[in-house]
């Protein structure tokens, strides 16, 4: 069986990717320092605890498993924190990725799937983004992801390390079989915060801004189901393993939903009230972030099947009800 090294495999998206890799016939090897992940989410292959900045540990793991590819999810990802302590983001995300790339090249592992973000496009309100849209990050988190994209291009030129870069929009939902799901601490994302509020385990949701230039005044986002998202990664891996050229793909659905629409849908799914307040805008929020996924659909054959709002919230709610959030 071919091994794939999954950095951040104990986290939300990484753990779903491990499940998808196993289903596709690969052995996912999780490499994670557990700063934001959970060891009990590592269910589909071996676990190697380690830090991205630890070159000796990386060399050891590459030598032990000789992976055919790396899927690189491990990163610090809180926008607000990245503005307060940017050095932490540059060191961990950029420095850590550099160490990982050097270890991969030294081990002759030259297929790399990278988890990037639509935040690299910055604040381009009321534009439907495609892969050629200008990248102009407005926070240190996005800037760190953008820098890693640049690094990948340089490593391809110099060392022949080929890559597929995925720029995600808003990832939501959970494994419908509830083997893994979303759990961040602290939680900053709309849907899990809202489910906690619905369940009375959290304070009421605060809507961050109701005076945006959108039909109902709240921000619009493009939500993608985590299972669809990781399916794209399997297609990206096959793309690289069949010797195709390096490529960037946006992963969005082309439809945006406002915060109020997400609240309405959550009320419908759970059949419960959503307690919320209307609050001021959150610094750094764009009005509308929506992407087409034409390239991923056309070139990779990606066919998202669960990325409608009702299914995403239903799956998140089913996962929520497993009680994992109370651990
Ligand atoms: N949001 C909100 N209240 C919250 C968390 C999020 O109103 O407690 C809004 C946020 O302003 C954005 C949308 O929900 O418009 C999605 O935010 P999230 O943090 O989930 O993802 P982001 O778009 O920041 O990556």
C-alpha cells in the first residue's frame, strides 16, 4: 500500500482527508504536534507525533514510511491571532513548511498537495473569484499561506517537486458516519458556534455586522462540505501521481449564503430557536467571498455532492450530537 504523509492529520480537515485516503487505498500517516488537533481523531493509519520545525523528526518519518506524496494541512489558522502575533505565523506556517519541503526533497518525495486559502485573495468585495484573481492578503495568516505557495513554485523550479494547491472557501459539515468531525478550541467558526448556542452550551451567537452591502446586511460566504473538499484532495493526489503539471484549484461552490441564511437553515435543520444578537462588524471580514469551482470540476472531475447548506448543517448537527464537544 502506498503511504501518504498527512501533516495536520489530527485536525478537522486532515482527519477527514485520512479517512478519504484510506477509502481510496492509501495508508495515511498522520504527522501532527497536537497543538490544535486531537489524537483520538487519528483513526485511519499510523500516528507520528512531531513538529513541522523538527527536521530530524521529519527525516525519520520520511525514512520510515517513504511516502509517495505529502498532504500538508498543518498550520495555525486564526486570522485575529495572526495579526497580534504574526511572528508565530511566519515561524510555524512558513518556517515549518520550508522545513517540510526540504525534508521532502531530501527524501525524494516530490508530490505535494497543499492546503491554501481564499483569504489569499484579500478583500475583493462583490467579485466572484477564480484562480487568476489577484492575490492580496490582508492578514498575516493569509500572507503566510501565500508565501508557501511561492515557495512551492521555487521548489518545483529547482528540485522538481510538483504541487497541487487548493484554495478553500468556508469548510463546513462533518463525516456523515460521525467517525470524525469539527472541533476547534477556541472555536471561531459560524456553524459550530451556532450549534452550541442552539443547544444552550454556548452564549447566544453574535452576528458580526448587519450593515454590509448585501441583500440582508450580513456577510456572504461560500460553504463547502469537508467530505467534498477532501474528495478533491484525492483527485489532486491522483493528478500528481499521473505526472500532470502543478496546478492551483479553488474549492468553492459558486453559491454564497449570508449569516442570516445560515441561521434560518440551522433553525430548519434542528427545529430549534437560534439565540442571537446583532453586533458590530468583526475586523478583517470581507463582505462576500464566493468562488466558482469550474476549474476543479472540469480538470479534476470534482463533483461535490454534499455541499448544500441543509446537508452541511445536518451533518454538523449529527456530529455535534455525538457529544464530542463536551470532552
Ligand atoms: N460570523 C458571525 N458570528 C460568529 C462567527 C462568524 O457572524 O460568531 C460570521 C463572520 O463574520 C462571517 C461568517 O460568519 O461573515 C463566517 O465566519 P467564519 O469565522 O465561520 O469563517 P471566515 O469566513 O471568517 O473564514
